[in-house]
């Protein structure tokens, strides 16, 4: 298993990223549980899972910030047009 690639995550949709976040969190929980109960597991998988989870959350946050900024700009433009039409500057 190699380190997760950031380029692979960029191609996913927001729903796929959300599903992958849930899956990674469950996997991380299971790995930590195996570690606590001293069951056999590959210790590097914890690092890889944490890294993948961070990458997924980063991409999702960046996309949501862009959407929020776009919506804010659209609302500001609408308010500006409304004020222009009513003559309230």
C-alpha cells in the first residue's frame, strides 16, 4: 500500500469525498481498536489512513469555501442591483 495521492482525490465529487471520509474514519477507528486490543495489524496503515482523511477533508473544505464565496458574491450582486433599481445608494 502506497501513500495516498492528492490528485486522485481531486477527481472525486463532493458526495464521493463525503463517503470516503466516513469510510476512512471507520477504518481509522478499527485500526486504533486493533492496536488497543493488541490484535495483529500493520502499523503504517494508521499513518496512511490519517493522511488520506486529512486530504479528503482539505479538498472538501476548499470546495465548500469556493461555493460559499460564490454564493456570497451572487447575493451581494443581487443586493447591489436591488439598491440600484430602487434608487437607494
